[in-house]
C-alpha cells in the first residue's frame, strides 16, 4: 500500500493544497513554506495522532492574529491496496475502489480522511465509493417505483421505521 495523493485544507499554512506523490517525492522550498507541515500531515494520516487547535490555519486582520474556525481536513488516497484489507476492522467492500492497471490487473485504492471540526472533535473517515443506478432505475423516486420496474420486493429490508435497501442490489446498480 502506498500514499498516492494528499489533499489539505486549513492545516497551518497549507490552506488548500493537493500533492501527488510518486515513488520518490522531494519537498523543496524556502523556510516556513510548509515542508514540515506536509510531513506532519502524513503522520496524522498514518498514525492515531489527533489533530488539535494548534493545527488550524491562522490569518492576520488589522495586525491581530486570528485562527480559522473552518474544519481542518486531511485526505489521503492510498493505492496498491491488497484486497484482503476488507478482512480488517472498519473495512468492507464498499470502502474499497478498484481500477485496472496498465497490464489489465485489478488494483485497489481507498480514500481516508482525518478531520478536526469547529467544535474541536476529531473524525476519521473512510470514503465509501459511489454506486450508480442502472439507467432504467434513475427516475425512480419511491420504493414502489423500483418494484414496479421489476425489482424483487425482497431486496429491501425494513428497519427503524424506514425502508432501506438490503445487500441484494446487484440487479439495480
């Protein structure tokens, strides 16, 4: 597994930055340009270290230093992931995305985000991949619309007073 891309928002001097990483990536720049902050970002992504208010971007208004209150967001895209990762705690197949490599082999990746919200809470999230409805179901608005178009009524389950789709949706997506 390797870290392929980092997106950073409101972390110290890195307010809206996207960095593509290769097999070897060099951080070159003037003092106080954000090289160390970039390395810290990687540490937050790959360890359980928590973000705190010292990570927030600062700005100056009328000579006074103020701290941004927007969420601090660090996102990492990890690729070359072994498919067996779905056996790990917190993973399932809906969190793993796939793509063909140059030889036609299936490769896997996932997007991971560390976030510090305005209220000071830390969140760690794995982005689930988007599923696209088949064209014949795009205009369906209600559960009955799906059933009327031939979807077996058993593909949804009832839970907590709301109808929700179950796991047997392969004929819809």
